[in-house]
C-alpha cells in the first residue's frame, strides 16, 4: 500500500458517503468536513516509509506511487502543504450545510481537494497544471447549480483554466528540455510571459478574474468562496514550487517587478470597483481582488520574507472570506441587492459580514491586518508608489465598509429582529471571535502556516 | 500504415476547413459531427509523429467526448439550431471573416521561434495550429454551453496533436484523454442544467 493512492481512495470514499447522504445536508456536510479533517491529520501526523501500529497490526505506507511511468510523491516536503489544503477545505466545508449549498457540494468538495493534492504530488511537477484543470472542472460542477439559467461564470472558469493548462504545459516543456535557461534571452522573455498568462489565470489577476463576478451572481457566494480559496491556494503553491525549482525565475528582477505592478493594478482596480458596488456579493469579489493584489505584491518582492507573507495572507483569506461569505449567504437569502435595515433584522449576520469585510480589507484588529502591516512596515521591502496604492486602497475600502455599515443599520420599515438558528449562531460567533483573535494574536496560527513550505529548501533556505 | 503518413497534408488542410465549418454551422448535430471528423483528422495527423496506439487513444477519448455531448443534446430535447447570443455581429460573413483570421494567424504562428523549437514537420504543426486557433475563435464568439464545449475540445485537440508529439509518454496521453472526457462531461452537465431550467420556464409560462 502507498500513501498517495490511500489518500485518493479515502478522499473518494468520503465523497461517496457525502454523495449518498446528499439529501441530508447536515450529515453530508459533517461527514465531508470530518473526513477531510481526518485526512489532513493522516497526512500530517502518520509516518510514511516506516512501520506504525494500528489495532495491533503493523503497517507500512510508502510515500511514492508510480502510475504509467509518472510518480505521485507524498514526501515530507509536500505533506505540510497538502495537510494545510485539507484543513482549509475542512474549515470551509464544516458550516456549509447551514447555507443551503448545492447538494453535490459536499461530495465534490473533497474530490476537488484530492485533485489539488494530486497537483502537488505529481512528478514532474509541471503536470500539476492538468490536475488543477481537473479541480476546475469539479469547481464548475459545483458553481453551476441545478436549474441554473445562466452558466457563464462556470464556463468562463473552465475556459480560462484550460488556457492556463495549455500555457503552463508548453512553458514546462520548454523549461524541461532546457531551451529556456536564462531570463535575459528573447525566447525566455516570451516563455516567461506565457507562464505569466498561466499563473495570472490561476491567481485570478485582472482581467482573468472575469469568471468571479458572474459566478458569485449565479451561484451560492459561500460555494464560490470555497472554490476561490482552494484554487487560488493550488495556484500559489504551484508557483512556489516553480520558483523553488528554477532559480533563474526567482532571480529575474523584471519578472518580479512585473508581478508587483500587476498586484498593484489589481489592488487599485479591486478597490475602485468595490467602491462602486451596490450588490454585497460583487463588493465581496472586488475586495477579494484587492486582497489578491496585495498578496502578489508580497510575492513580487522575491525575498524569503515576502513569500512567507504571501502565504500568511493566503491563510488569513481562508478565515476572512469564509466568515464573510457565510454571513453574506445568510443575508443573500434575504436580498443581497437591497440590504437596508438588515442589521436590525439579522444583527449577527450583519456584524459578521462587516467584520469579515474589514478582515479582507486588512483593517487593524482583524486577521487580515498582520500580513499587510508586515508588508507595509518594511519587511516586504516594496517600492513607495506601490505602498501608497495599498495604503490608499485600504483607506478607500474602509470608507466603503463604513458606508455599508450605515446601510445595514439604517432604519427601515421592517426592523423586527429574527433569531438565527443555533448552528448558524455558533459558526458565525466562532468565526467572529477567531477573526478578531488572529488579528490580536497572529502568532497563534500563522507561524504554523509558514512552516507548510519549509520543504521548498531552495526557496526558503 | 505509411501511406497515411505520406498524405499528411490532407488532414492538415482539412482541419482548417473544418475549423471554418465549425464556426459557420448553426446545427447542433452537425457541430458534433464536425467535431468527430476533426478528431479523426487529428488522429491521422498524429500518425506522422507518434505510435498508432497513442493516436488511437486520443481519438477514442475524442469520439467518446463527442458521443457524450451528442447523447446530452438528444436527451434534453432542446431546439436543434444553436443561436449565437452575443453583441458581436453573428452573420455568416462575420464568421467567415473570423475563420479566415484564424487561418492567417495559424500560418503566421508557424514562423514563431517557439513553434520551430519543437522540430516537427511544418505540415503537422500547421494542422495543429489550425485546430488550436479554430478553437480560440469559437470561444471568442460565443457563450452557449455547447459551442464552448466544442470550442474547448477543438482547441485542446490542436494542443494535444503537438504536445503528444513532444512529450510522448503514456501518462501524458492518459492525462490529456482524461481532460478531453472531463470537459465533455462538465459541459454536458451544464447543458443539462440549462435545458432543465428552460423546461421549467416553459412550464411556468404554460
């Protein structure tokens, strides 16, 4: 028996159980969340390639699985990344039964995680693009809910990820054959641009974010948040592995500057678009875009510290976006385009929405703040104009959040308070407390998140 | 079958013609017939650089994908003619112009340094580029699920022709076949949901 095959089989098993229980969302969601959390535990804590005991039996799991001449490797350098992904997935799947997610979500959620895990395990690692494409296909099946009248969000996602796969595979072939070895050559420049196209799509950099606004309009915001978090994490970890493998890429000043400026553009555009939205779902998506832009600025810094900050921001996004979209989905059931007075009717959901939004913006005392503060205070070492753009966008988005707070708590005809069900209250209160606690005590979790990439020894010496 | 390889220019040029026909056709069934023909021509083209079994595997995945889409179209009882639903002009002349642009782009791309690096026969590359650009063009002028599926599969087919030649491993063939089938399956699901929603709307109106 080997660990990669075991991980796939167990993920499929969790998915199958969740599928058979699809008409009982609470059970289906709980099984999917517990199953993925359990798999994270196995990946992180069970020793592979050495005997261990279970119920008196001595077992040994090999960390390598060879299939059709290619191998899947669940070695010590990959395990923390996969554990982190599965934990992020479990964290987001756990409350999903509260928000009336599409009933196939619980079955497809673990499968999407398995595809992303395969993208991290496969050798040569450039084939990861194919597995991320498979994960994107699963994402489309989740986004296009039964009975959808409009499907452009899902179809755009599929089209863009197929293009990304093609761009990355072609570039990968060039890199592997050694035709491209230095960023100074003309061909290398073109190949880097192609690689940029592929990763631009995977990280949803404008204009490749076009599937997001459509998807969030056509589907459940919480489900879209899950997809964004998992696919974006897959793209980020893939990028880290690429930078780890090809030193000339991480030494290419031009490439890193381009990433920083693309990030700055995403921050600026995201903030401006968010400020002009009247629909809370689109506001969330554009605030997310600005947040992704800040992460790119950190990556473009090219230093060890900058890359670690990018990872911290990615982790804080799991919490911010999870909390925000949970509350948003509750409010969207009411009417996302007109939330006037919703703060009186649904006080907890409205407060959670605002705190999640503030965290996504990077407001002080929220989980999103420590990463941005570190970046702006000089750890990342970013150029002044980009720092001004980030700071300006934070200020603008804070004003936008304040405007939404006024809107939510404006008097309206119907101001009768409704009580949320106990499950919703528990998850939303938990999310709120965690968001604030991580804003005050970032050391509680973030150092562990940074440790997930210690296996990439050339990138993080 | 060496004689098939001697006539490799036939599938190469035919892929260009099929690309234009795919853009012109409004009939869902003909779209899928053309897609299937395109897979056969791609497989013929691949014979020039890979083992017949490799070419056959991609052909099988392609034919199964087209069949999956065909069965979906048949089962959902939607109208046979596929309308273009875009702000672009969608008349025949416009689509012919788009097709010709695709062919010119393919011929232009043939001279690119990256294409020449592959060290493959120019006729072989030209056929692949025709399919690739034809897919791009289809994706650019539509957003209907069936056309997107056909566009993606056409583009992927063009890519597969070249990629299987430069990375001729069993794993690559299997993964590409999986992607072809996955795209067909995903788009079939989307088609079913859209058709279900349309049927509900009609029932509501009735």
